């Protein structure tokens, strides 16, 4: 008498588990893919800018080509330009980073 009851209970539990699994799979497939966005340099600035810090600010490798440095400088500068609401200080640091990466200065420090 108890065996059919437990068999029915097991079938009902399996059906509910299957339903939960299907809903979980559909929710997993329907979620938005997370974009792999690179983060820009976070943190304070060193008194004398190094090549490593300049590369972190621009988001390039330390041995990047001049073309990649110029392209990265343009992208970061557009996002932080003073005419577009950005900071003059950040703009000067971005320009200094470009100069350090291109070898125009030795990172003598900011004007600020």
C-alpha cells in the first residue's frame, strides 16, 4: 500500500526537479553576455612618471608601437578632454604619458 505512494512521490519530485532545471537553463541562456571591458588605470600618480605608469594610463603595453600609443592617447583624451567636461590635470597627465611612451620626455613630472 505504501509502495505506490512513495513511487508517486518520487515521480512528482523528479518532475518538479526537471521543471526547475529547465527554467534554470532557460534563464541562463537568456541572460545578457557580460562584456569584457578593459579597465583603465586606477590609482594615484607617481611624482615622476615611469614608462610602466604611462602604459597603464594609456591602456597599452610598455613596448607598444608609436601608432598604438597615438591611437590610445586619442581614445583616452576624447573621454577626458577639458572642453568636454574633463579635468585639466588628467589631460596633462594623459599628454605626459604619451610623451613618455614616445620618448619625448623622461617623465619629469606634471605642470601641476
